[in-house]
């Protein structure tokens, strides 16, 4: 809020200074043009007094009524003299209207070259409508805005410098918060990983201590039981380590893909069949509609197995009682569309834009039994994009989520 106020204040003062400088310039031009009009009237021995002869048509365009004919050369000399007197040293164009001849003469004056070029027709001068019943001349400053900006040079440069400093400060604060968030996510990852490892290690230790004690050696059943526990927990640890290593190496996965052409429909059918025991144990209602006519893709099948497994696994983990899971395939133009939908707890809107970031885990409220490292969906996105595919999320908190994958298909 404070930074925004500082930026607004800088812009306000620059704009205010510009307006004041512009007003001062206009006043000087008005004084100069009033003097020129008086001298033309005096030169023509015309005593007719015109009230407020100078009219500012726009920011850099002035129209002046005079009582008699104004010779262009004489007018130019008067303009140069009076503009110099009032420190108005920028190029100008002027037009002279003679109501007796009903003609307009155009001139352009450059202070740098100290000369004038007669114009046959209007080039830069704005369109003007001269009243046919009076003599007039008009003055136009093409570079007035640049001139005003130069007058404010120091203030503009200092304001730009301050804005740059504020911008760097905002960027530094953004980086600090981003690093802080990343540090928190990594800490959460380490805590989750520690918890995931502590449970099987503790189980292995208890079972090992039981085996070391000699009082169970006479009971082969107990020995077998503890040995099986140690084996299962060791395999569990091994699986966790392999999972972490596989996901950790995903940044360089594009150069290590073993691509082959395979049927995505068949792969999904095999995955769901292998997971059927877990799906049934979770009392999950499963709907599979593999309707894609073109389902041959080229890619690393092992990685895509992990992608589908991760998405199905998340759908089961983040669902309440009696979960629902739908897996659908279809074709859209030359793309294979894979949709995995659940009726789980959903993902809050503010978390959806971070869902594919490494180490990010959605706060699950009262659901404390969900374990993970916050790497699964980042892995999924990386694999899909490394195959030139796209993945999108649609989620409504309390109603469920749908992950949609688009992949290029190949004719078999």
C-alpha cells in the first residue's frame, strides 16, 4: 500500500508540474501574441480595439484576430521578436488569412536554421476554418509537448529514477517472499519425507529387536511373521526412495525419454485392472469409457503409466467415503483427450494455480491421513509437457476435480 502511494505521488507531482509548466508556456504565448496583434493594428493605423484577440484552440494551436491585413514577412519578424522576448524558442508554423483576398498563406519557422519556408499547401498545420469577415493569423507549435517535457527534464528523470528504485524494491520483496514460500514448501517436503520414512524404519526396528531376542526362535510362525514385516517395510522404503529419485530427475526427463508407439486405451485398461483390488477396498465406484477411436500415442510408456497412476491415486486419496472415479478418453481433432474425474474434496480456487508446482501441497483441512511429498502433480505436468501435450485442471471445492490431458495421436 505504501509503495503504491509513493508511485501515485510521483505520478501526481510529475503530472502537476507538467500542467503548471504548460500553463506558464500558454501564458507567455498569449502575452507574445497580444503584443504582435497590437503592433499589427498599430502598423495598419487601425485604432479598432479587439477584446481578447488571442484564442487557444488546442494545446499547441492559437488563433489571433487582427484589425487589418498582416503581411506574412512582417508577421514572422514580429513573432520571432516577441517569442524571443518571452523565451519561447521552439519551432512554429503560422498561417495568415486575408479576408479581402479570401486566401491563406502558410509559413514554417525554425529557430535552429533561422529561416522560413513558404508552404504551398498545409502539411502539419491543423485544419482551421477562417471566418470570412475578419483578418486572422494562426500559430501552431508542433513540438510543444517535447519542449514542455524538456523543461521538466530533471524532475522527470528523478521521478523515473525513484520509480525504478521502487520497482527494484518491489522485485526484491517479491523474490524474498517467493524464496520464503519455496523454503516453507521444502521444509514441509522434508517433514513429510521424514514421517514417511520413520514409520517403516520404526516397524523394521521393532521386528528386528523381536527377532534378536532368543525367546521367539522356537516359534517359527512368529519368526516368519516378523521376517515378512521387515521385507514388506523394506520394499515400502525402497518404493519411496525410487519414487523420490524418479520425480527428482524429472527436470531432465525430456532428454531421457524412451519413446515408443502404444495404445493409450490399452494402457489405461491394464492400470485399472492392476489397481482393482485397491479400488474395491476403497469402495470406489469406477466408470471407464475408453471411447477414443484414435488412441495410439508416441511416448515413454513407463512414465505415462506413472502419470495415470498418480492421478488415480490422488483421486482415491482425496475422496471421502464411497468415492467416485471416472476415466474417459475421446478424440478432438488430432488429439487424444484423457479425462480423470473424481467427486472428492476438490481444490480451493486460490490453490489451483499452484497445484503443479514442486513441493506444493493443498491444505486439506480435517483430512490428516493423506501423505505425500508435493511432487506427484509437478511430475505429471512435466511428463505431459515433455511429450508436447497439455494438462488442465477443473475443480470445485467439495464437489471434486477433473484433470484433462491432451496428447497428439498417431495412426496405427
